C-alpha cells in the first residue's frame, strides 16, 4: 500500500476561539435543517462548520406561522437578507473538549448566522 503522506486522522483538539468566517454561514446553510419538534416549536439542526459537532438550536417564537413547508425556510444560499427574512445568530454549543475554553462556556467559539425566510410562498 503506497498511501499518501498525510498522517492518519488522529483528531487533534481544536482550540477554543471566538471566530467567524463567511464560509461558516455558507457551510451551515447547506447542512442545517429545520425540524418541527412540537406544534409551533422548531429547532435548527446541523453540524458546526468549525468542529463538526452536531448542534440543535431551538428557535424561539412562532416565526413560521402560516408557512406551507417548513423545509423551505432555510436559505441555501447566503444572500443578503431581504424584507421578511429573519437573521438567526448561531453559536456553537458543543460539549466537546476544546482547549483554552473559558470556564462555564460551551462550544468551540465559532459563530455565524443563518438566514431564514419568513415570507409565505
Ligand atoms: Zn463548533
Ligand atoms: Zn466543538
């Protein structure tokens, strides 16, 4: 086997850092989904673009009242917000070990925004 010289993927702990990057929003828009977990209760579910932890972000408020399909609310392209859009700030809340994390915090420090459209179609 003449495998490449890349080292075997031993997961090195990612240090905690409060950072954002335009690609986080792009990646998150692709992999997050919105699920209705109870009447008028929705969660955003997806993986952190930085540390790949699975996150669940509860959405407060009945923002999607009258929406026909809950699957259409997440904008898959990170465009500029338009009227009727809701900009949802998301911060990583994983429980993984990230060195240098301040006491009492969770997550890897990454944050980004998801664009949700609340326009009825
Ligand atoms: Zn993270
Ligand atoms: Zn993490």
